[in-house]
C-alpha cells in the first residue's frame, strides 16, 4: 500500500469539511462517565490543544465544521433487545442520553452558534444520521477527521466515509484512545489504507497553502 | 392488482407501529404558514377526530407510536444549492425551521412524554433519519400511516417503507390533502398497490380483535 | 409552486446522467408478461422513438447513461413473507427473475457494451442498489429520467432522487403508463414539484446549447 | 467490556444467517492476484477446513447462507476520481473485476445453486448492496461471520452490522489475515466489543444444541 507524500497534500476549503467526532463531556471531562484514563492521555499528548489550533485555522478559511456526538433517545429505543456488548455497556451505565451534559461538546472545542451538531447512536457518523446529506448538498468530497476514540468513532467513520466515496484525512495528533497501543494500531495499520494520516501542523500548512 | 379483504386484517400490536406524519402546526393550525385550505378540509372530513380515536385505541394496546415532523436546520444546510421546486418554496417562505412552533405537533394529537418524535427533511419518514433503526430494533414489521398530506408524506413514506420490506396500512380518513382529487387519486390508484387502505373504524376493530 | 422556465434550462453533461428506468422486455415487448396495453400506448405516443432520439443526443455528448432494470433473485429472497400487493402480484406471475429475457432492455434502446445496468427490486432506482455510489463518484448532481411506468419507476425514482439532493429532470414524452390518466396525473401534479418536466425536444436543445 | 460466556450461546437457525465474506479466488488460490502469504497462513491454521465444517453443519440445519464477494464493474465507475489508497491499489492491479475468476468463491467453499452471492465494492457487506434487505425480509436478526481478511471484510461488516442492529458472532478460526498480529488484534480488541467471538467447534455445538 503506497503512502501519499504529505508534501503533496492540497486542501480545497470549498469541498472539504472538518469532522469533530465524539468530543463530548462523557469522554473528555473529569465528570465524564466513561472518561477513564482518556483525560490524562489527552493532557499528556496535548490532543485538545492541537485540535483547538486545527479548529481555529479551519474556521479562518470559512470551511464547513460538523460535530458528531453520541446521543441516545431516552429509554434507548434504537437499541435492539439483544444488544452488542458495546451497547450493553452503555445501557448498563445509563450514559449518552440525549440532552444530558455528557453528550455536549467539551468547552474547549465548543461549536459556534451556526455550526452543525449531528447526533448519532453508533461508532459511525454516517449511520442513521443526516451527515451524508449535509455533506453532499454542501458539495463536500473530502473530510478531515479528529476525535475520540481513534479506533472507534474515528476509524468507523473513516471506514464508512471511504465506502461512500469521501476522501479521508486523519489528523493523528487530534485523536486519542484508551492506550498507546489502541491509538497507534489503527493509525499505523488501518487508517493509512483508507486515507491520508497527517499531523495538525501539516494540515494547517496545507490549508494555508491554499491562498499562496 | 388484488385487494386484501378488510375483514381478514389482523394487527399484531407487538410488531406494528403507528406513524403520525407531518401533523404539525405549519400545516394544520390557523397560524400555520402553509396550511392553506387544509384546515377547512380537515374540519369538514373530521380527519383530526378520526386520528384522535386511532391514537387512543393504539395507545391502549401499548403499541409503538412515532411522530415524524418536517424540520430543517437553521440556514437549511441540508438543501442543495440547486434545490427542487418543493425545497425552493420552503426556503423562500422560510418555514419548517427546527425549534419553531410550526414544526411541533398540533395540540389535538400531542405526543406523550415517552413517545418518539423523528425530524425529517423530505417527504419520506425514512430518508436520512433514525426511523428505520428504531422500527427494526423494536421488532416492528408492519406500519400504519396517518398524516398530512396524503400524496406527499403519506405516499412517499408508503413507497419507501414498502421498498424496505415493511407491510403498510394506510388509514384513509386519517389523512388529507389540498383537494379531494389529490387525496383520492393516491388512495385509489397508488396506495392500494403498496399496502392495505382501510378506515379508522376497521383499523380499531382489527386492533381490538387481537384480544378476543 | 413556481415552475421553472424551460428556456432557462442548462444541462452540464459532466454533472448530469440519463437514467433509463425499467425499459425492459417484460413491460415493452409483445411477449412481455406485464406489458398489457403499454405496447399500444407506446406506439401511439411514439415514446420509444422520442427516447431513441434522447439516447442518441446524450451519447453524442459523452454523458453518463445508466439503465435500471427490475430483476429479482431466483426464489425472491428479497421479498418479505408478507409482501405488498405489488410484490405479491410479481410473485404470483413469477416475473422479473434475474437472467430472464424479461429483465433485459428492449432491443430498440439497448445499452452499449460499456454502459451500466443496475438491477433493482422495487420502484426506486436508489433502494438497495449501487446507483447512488456510481452517480456520486462520477460527480453527477443532476439526473434526467425516462422510463416505464410514469407513476411507478419514474415517480419513485424522482421522489427518492430529490430526497437525496439530486436535481431532477423528467422527459414527459419519454415515459408512459397504463392510461392517460395515470401518466398525466403525476406529470401535472407530482413531478413538477420535484423537478423540471420537459419534453425530449427541449432537453436535446438544452443539451446542444452547451457547446455554443 | 464483559464477555459473554460461550456456554450460554444459543443459535436460532430460523433467525440467523451465515455470512461467507470475500472467500474468493483473488485472495485464496495460488493464482490469486492479491493472495500474498494468505495461502500459507490458511493452510497452517486449517482455516478453510474449519470453515468447511461450519458450512456443512449450517446447511444441515437449513440456515440461510450468503456469500459476499468483492466485484467491481468494468472500468470501476463506482470508484471516485480521488480514490482511497485501498481502492487505488485495486485499480492499479486491475483486480476484482466482475465476471473474472478472481471474484468467484474458491472451490472448497463453493455456493450451492440456490445460495445467494452478493457482490460488494468495499470492505462492508452492507454498503450499497442488497444484503440488508434480504436479511430483514428473511427475518434474520443474528449473523455469523467468516472470511478474509479478519481486519477488513470481517471487521467492517461486523461494525456495520452491529450499527444496523444485527447481533454478531465471529468465528475466529474461520477468518484469517496477512499476519498473526493483524488477525489477533481485531479478534482481541475490536470484535469482542461488537459481538461474540467463538471458534467453529463452539458454534457447531451451539447449533446442534438447538435440536436437543
């Protein structure tokens, strides 16, 4: 599998959207119900700071920014009677319920008033949501992924987005997971097969290269 | 095309859901922005009263009830730059914006606190919504349609639902449209090919037959 | 609902595809199992001849042409145990089985070797097919519809395509149905709300206007 | 994440389907264009023999068996102009073209005449195919996965199937990949979160437990 040369990356702000995946309080604040060790890992790797820089540069170009938050309807009617282990653990913990603070974006990366928040039920931003229709009707062909966690929301959205024909960029220092191994496995073995893995610096440089 | 005999209809409340389509203030209250002559037509045909009776009988059986309301995001990001005449007319009138009173269900048919409201952008309840995943995970195989207007929301949801393998019932006195011709054309020529057209009385009788 | 002025129509051949819907032997040859009176109606209205002219002009521009044919797997595994009246009638007649001559395009409108044929199970070209992924990955935003019958395949594909954000053109003299009433009802009341209804002459003129 | 106790597994043959994913000549015969070291790995782990036993036991119960094969249209019209690295490598190698021997199931696991083969373009069996409509209309709620390779077709279909509400079983000795690490990573870290990972022996025992 060849790797694209980062030097060659060009981002067209009119056809590219930044997706902010599951940057929500449940995962990334001290009171978050499933935060576990994620907080310490985010702090150690400065993941939130890198993502803030990306968000700022992206907004300056007037690019489309969409947030995707996990959010279940009260009573979880969208979960089957024989749930997956993943859904079962959410149900038992009673987390991710629509309208709860846990399903809102963390303060450091808050959406602007006119930015779009999509609520999903699963690890993919595309599954049973309006993400796809918004992207296509905005003329978006390329998507840039950041978020939590690398091997679930980011990877499932990358797999699903690539299957739908979107060109995928993954910002490796703007994602994190429960361990280095979890984070690095997919960045090394899976995501480079689906798109281009780059860091926030390279992305911002490519974005700014647009106006030269 | 054979017609099913209404006498033979059996409704299994565990596998059937009642869909309440676009029963929203924009269409069915005096202040509604696109109500036009619909109000008078609803009054003349007692459509709301028939639907109230259906809702009551359905709830008494503990059946799943789902409301589908048209509701656009502010700025209509989900509409393409070259919109259909239908979308163009919504945009020009500035109607159907999420959170507005016009997108809420009319008082006479108000959802209970634990009933589900799905927001859609189009004439089909299934398109880019979570309706399908809720129905399938609740074990629903049959859907009963009521709503406004017969030849748009009801018919598109019937076409789309039948294509997805749901068995469709259409309650003819619980729908209405802009004219008798609009209403009757689809009830006579299109909907009987996609499912079973019956009136509220026959539906309620079939529903109650379940416990005999 | 405003109507677009036909004079203003511009077709970009790089972003537009011609869809040829259910132009198959079952519907439009003397031996076709569900042809009924369609043959006489096609002859009287010169529908096939108009469509031949459209196909020729479209190919000359190098535009994408896609055929959609109804075609069921042997044994109809994709049909539910409680089929719609429409599916029930297909099953009883045993028609539309994949590989049968009835599911092939009629000789007069035969696909070229490199043209795409999509097989579908329902009245919509989009439902459970690869039509959408081909169109989007080819950069298509507008679709032009012809086919049989006006109020089923053409109308369902128009409803479904508009819901997915495609801009829709319907060529009124390149469709037909089981009666004038069936054909005209949707052309007058439904299709102009979803897109632009025009005749083959106006379409060909618009297409050729591209190179002036 | 709790693990389900294998002892408790019950398979209902009427509601469960066996999916045979990408068991095709390109991947698993000596002449296969992308077989690489997969052949030796299949031989060493007896993956094909385990899968043969599973297929036999499954057919004896009259369960639904569906094969999913990667198969592109000539000219790859379904691939975007800016393909993912994965698609780019397929295009350059010119593999997976519909009708080629490489896209057929290997002789050892050949479908019976009345078994269903679904052709897909991507790593998910669900994406732009008719798999979902066949499963739902056959009343299937649980799916059992085998195939090549563990971290692509099997994992993507597991992610996508779980998102659609199917309960997932993964047969760990009926999958394989390009390395032990690739194979084991997902079996250990990802797939147990999406469903139940078990071996062919445990599956066959559970299946036969049904008739006791």
